[in-house]
C-alpha cells in the first residue's frame, strides 16, 4: 500500500500548487490524477489571473469588485485572503517562469475585464492556464514529486471522522489500490460535463465534489452555474474574454455591435442577452489586425481555423453562451480544510466562498493558485502532526466486490452513455441560464429517474485495461450527485441572485439576509440546509 | 456525412494480434475525427480505447496517426482528411502501444522532457516584483511554451526512429523555453546538458519535426537555436561527448585551410587522433567505400579555387562574433 504524508488528488493548477506547497513544507507528498497533469482542464483556461499591483488599484478594491459581483454570497474573509495574497502568488509564478505578457516598460501587462474597476488581469496571451500549468509542472519535475497518472480516485477512506487516504483504480490495468495518507487534498476540478453544451474537458465530472458529498460533507452554493458568453457554436472551445478588452467587437447577426467595450458587463448579463439574440452572435477581431491577433490570441487563432473554419483577421467568429462552470463546491475554510479532519479541497471542486453568486472573470484561476497553495501548506501542517494510519484491510476487498457486482449486472438497452447524455440535456434544458419552478421540478424528477436507472445499468465491456465504459460509470455517478445538488439548491432558492436567474422570482429577496445553500447526502437523496454568509472582515 | 473508419485494434488482454477493424459512422459535416471515434465507442464498440481530454487542441492528449499523418484527432475535421470515404486511425509510430489507440508516452516523451531539466531557477538577484523583461524576449518563449506535448514532432523524427536515446525535438523545444527565458539562472548548465550525447548534436537536420508539429512551432528551428546559443556561449560539447567539439573544430579548420571540407580528415579528427578504438571503427566504412569510388585512393584533398576569399570571410565572421 503506497503511503504518503500528503496525497493530492488532481493534477491541475490547484493540485500542482498544493503539491509544491506541501513539498516546500518538507513532507512526503504525491500526486494522483486520472489524466496526465498536463492534460488537465486548467490547460484550457484562457482569461488570466487577477491581482492589484498598486498604482490606482488596491487589493481592497479587487475585493470590493469581487464582493459586488458575488451579489451578497461572498465570504468576505475568503475574498480578502485571496485578493491580498494574489499579487505575491503571481509574482512567484513570474519568477518560476510563466511568460506573462509585458507592457512597454517590460512589466506585467494587464487587461481590463468585465466587472473590474481597474486593469488587473495579467495574462500569457490567451493561454494563461496552459502556461501556469506547464510552469508548475516543471517545478514538480524539479522537486521530483511522485505522480500516479491515469489513476481514478473512487472513494475516500474516512474512519472515526478522519480521512486516512483514498481508494483508486488504475485506468490502464483495472487494478484497485489503497493509498494511505495523513492528509488528502481534493483538487479534482469542475463538473462542467453535467451540462451540454459546455466548455468542459472530458475530465470535468465533479469527481471530488461527489467523493466529499458521499463522505458526508456539504456542497455549497451549487445552484450558481456560470455560463461563458464566447463559446464556439459547435465545440467546447471558447474565446478569451480578453478579446473584448483588446477591442474585438461582439455583434448581432446583422453585424451590428451589441456591446460598448468601455463598459464590459458581467458574464451572466452578457450571456442572457446573447441567449435571447435571434440568429446568434459573432465576435469580430478584424479591427485588431493580424499581427496583434497572432501575438495576443495564440490559441484562438489556431482553434478558430481548425475547429470553426474561421480566419480571425478576415471573418467574424460565431459565438454562443456555453455552460462554463459550477461556482459552488465542497465547503472549505480559507485553508482548504473541510469538516472531515485531514481532508482538504482547493480549486474548482472547492467553495472557500470567494465567488458567491457570480465570479469575476479571472478569479477562478486566481483562486486555484492562492487556495491551492494554502491547502497544500495546511495539509502538510496537518500531516506533520500525525502519521499515516494503515487503511483497514477490508476496504479494498469490499470495493472489489462492488466492482464485480457491477460487472455482473445484465446489459439491457440502457448504457452509461445514454444516461449521461440524458442528464446533460436535462440540465441544459431546465437548469440553464433562466430557471423556473416547473422546469426545476421536471429536472428533479428526471435526475431521480436517471439515478434509479444508474443503479441498474450494466457494462457491455468487461476488459480491465483502459475500460472507458467503467471510467464513465464512475464519472456518471459523480455527475448524478452533482446534478442532484444543483437542482435541489436551485429549487430552494426562490429568488434571482447572481448567475441564478429565476423567471418566476425575477429579483433578489431583499427581505431576508442572504444565505448559502448547503446540500448534503441524506438517506433519501440530497438534503438541503442553509448557512449565513460570513460578511465580516477577517482578523 | 457517411464515413468508413478503419481503426487500429490491439487488446493484449485477449491475446489477439493487432489488426484493423472497420466501422461506419454518420456525422454532421462539422464533425472531427475524435467525434467519429467517440461515436464508435459509445454506440458500436465500448471496448475501443483512445485518449482525449480537452477536445479543443489545448492538451495534446489525442495525438494519432490519421490517414498516415500525425494529427490531433480533436482538431481535425473528418471532411479535411477523408479519402475516398475512408479515415484510417492508428497510434503514432515508434512507440509501445498499450491498447488500441492508447500508447506509452513515459519513455518516449515524459522522461525525455524531464531529462533536459526544463524548469526555471530564478536568476539572482531575484527582484521584489516581476522581472523587468522586454516583451520581444518573452514572446518566443511564450510561443514555444504553447507546445501541447503531443509528441508528434518526435513521432516524425528521423533519428528517434533508429535511436531511441535521442531526446528529440519535443524535449528540445521545452529546453528552448528555458534556455531563452531571460529569468532563468541555469543557462549554461542546461546548455551543457543538452549538448551531451543524445542531445542537440544528434539531430541530422532532416526538418521532419517542423512538418509534423500541428501547432507550427518549428521544433527543428528551436533545436538549432538552442545549439547556436550553446556555441555562442562557447559550449561546443557536453562533458561526455568531446567528439562534437573535435568535429566542429576540424570542419572549420578544413574549410578555412582549403576552402571546402576534407571529409577523410574530418572523420579521423572527429574520432580523435589518439582514439585507436574509434579510428578502428572507421575502417569497415572506408573498405566498403573504396569499390564504390566514394573514397578515392590515394586520398588527396586539394585547396579549391577561391579558398583565400573563403578564409577571409570566415575570419571576418569570427571577428564580428567576438
Ligand atoms: C542521416 C543524415 C546524416 C547527415 N549527416 C550530415 C553530416 O554528416 N554533415 C552535415 O553537414 N550534414 C549532415 N546531414 C544534414 C543535411 O544533409 C544538411 O544539414 C542539409 O541538408 C544541408 O543543407 P545545405 O543547404 O547546407 O547543403 P546542400 O543543399 O546539400 O548543399 C551542400 C553544399 O555543400 C557543397 N559541398 C559538398 N561537399 C563539400 C565539401 N566536401 N566541402 C565543401 N563544400 C561541399 C556542395 O557543393 C553544396 O553547395 C545529414 C542528414 C541526414 C538525414
Ligand atoms: S513541438 Fe509541436 S509537435 Fe512537438 S510536442 Fe510540441 S506541439 Fe507537439
Ligand atoms: S483532446 Fe486535447 S488536444 Fe485533442
């Protein structure tokens, strides 16, 4: 049984930051991820990282903008922590080699994006996530951090209220293994595939959210689902919002501009107006010029050519809103700690409370960088005060038997793929940009029905090596948990707030104090509680 | 659009030999090869294994050989590659196949990337804020870093085909990223490292890597630039292959002396005049070359007309380098 002080589950930006922080703290740390770290969804993140770098900006101003966007649901202490730490973290990333764009003085260049009152988004062309991921991966190689790649964490081992490690399946061989660790950091990323169309990579299935949920933890603010306004029409790809900051023009089907670029709105407002635009919209780069397009939109220029057949300097790119990410996640404090001792979470799977009901563009990657580091340090500190306990011998055989039972199910017409498609379509149709009670009820009914089908569905392929159907089986289980949490929280929130827009309750409920939704796994399915928003200053 | 997919299948679990299987797919005109593979796996044969993650050409996970050319499956439309209604899909070449279209990148790519130690060690003194660097200096680093580690340049590389120890264009493009990053403090150490056997000097200039990179990153040119930078820094060989430096010196001295290359002398001087074992290895080549007229005997290397002018050009170039 592999034994570590700290095990990081997930090799994206948050996971690599956590791994490095734990390593620097002097503990034995390892990574475990279902894809190679460089294939993580972070590689597609294009918009940049936010921090105040002095001048007429301050971290307090960044915090205020974040809180304003969050529409009453931001945890102020978490926001302050992020905004205060972001500039140092970004400088550190610069020192270890992220090739951030420079201005004429050779200093960090910055974009002004929607909802920000200052230019504070640093970027590496439109491949910031890719550049940060690669740079952190370089440092992980340098630190010789062991990395278990193509391993899927299938469950957490929690005994006496303490996390002891994870059980995981090696995708290439079908082997099950227990990984024992004094502290586990979940950094498994988002759950975008619970919708279609979305901007998500194949790996975004809410695995970590589901692992925590099944271990009894609460998922917070799950009804807050953000769309990206600049998605490609037929592909998961999207244009960086930096395009609007650079002067690309968003137009309706007649080529008429539908946006003043000197006053960029928040994403949700933009998405709702685009979704209601008949005949779609386009993003026109022609005024930017070929040279600048090449320098600033390294990725988009190629992607538009390959996947949309559009040459940006000669024709506008058709765009549409696509589901982008769930803003909520596993409830944590600002150290990534959860209610289970020894279990931490960071990045897109976690909710330290910085996004509230609507996230500012660039704050997601920033949160992964800041809270990934903090979770890694806190996990290392936790591990230093305890030693890894062996995982009970019964854990693996139990899981093996469960797996055998799944393989022995009869294969009728239903498949994991048909269930997954039905789920994603249901979520898009009824729990999308605009919601109402009837739609949410229908979604709840569908999700419960799909859950029931899931408990019966058999696998057609029984091979052990790279069995994608088995992988999908696990991922679908997670997606169903996440969908249940989203629908439950969305039904309960009878108001419109941030990205959660209800046509039957079109305004915020100002009569009550704003509250977080918190969904836990009850005996009869998702169970909802609420908790007050921490709107106080940090200490 | 109806398309026939001919897909490489290999499953070590059932002990069968590798073979191609044929599937019919029907997809919209905008569909990619990856869409085709997914339709096959989801609707016809769940045992088909392939890798894919980002689905938009950002992560490099889906590198495949499609109609005999290395491509990213997620970024290639069927309509752009289909030939007579057929799309053939295979794993990339020169690499151990694990199952179907899934292959083992560990030794082929990841170990080699790590071997060039492509991480930045902040140059001293570390500034308090960001490093002040001209945008032009970082622009090419950024472009090289946009590499998605698909390994397609390595699969096209003529040297890796015959010498698995060549670190290859992908790892050397990664080295480029570090070598030309003005913030790095390990410049010369890395240049020495990539000048060792298996490094930049093992490239034979076939330029295949440039043609194979789906992002147009020109890995061959980047490898050359790393090598040129090593020469500029006076690093003409690693610590373990002094032959490179001897080859370089002999080449230059020959052209300076006679105006052209004295190939016989180059071979001998590259091995080293006191390297008996190395020189003995040349003999069979010479013996084979004689009957084909490739090694004229008695061997005599003439000074070519204009040699003086050539020498003056080289002198001038060397002075300007200093
Ligand atoms: C397997 C393989 C092995 C290779 N081995 C070598 C190698 O050992 N050395 C090497 O330099 N490149 C080698 N190459 C690389 C490749 O051939 C050259 O880098 C490239 O094609 C030459 O470009 P060029 O334009 O300079 O030469 P070319 O376009 O081929 O032109 C060569 C020029 O050099 C002139 N020339 C020919 N012989 C002499 C001579 N003896 N002295 C002076 N001038 C001469 C010719 O008249 C011609 O003008 C190899 C490539 C491969 C694939
Ligand atoms: S240089 Fe190009 S071909 Fe080579 S690994 Fe990078 S992206 Fe792929
Ligand atoms: S799946 Fe990422 S490049 Fe194709």
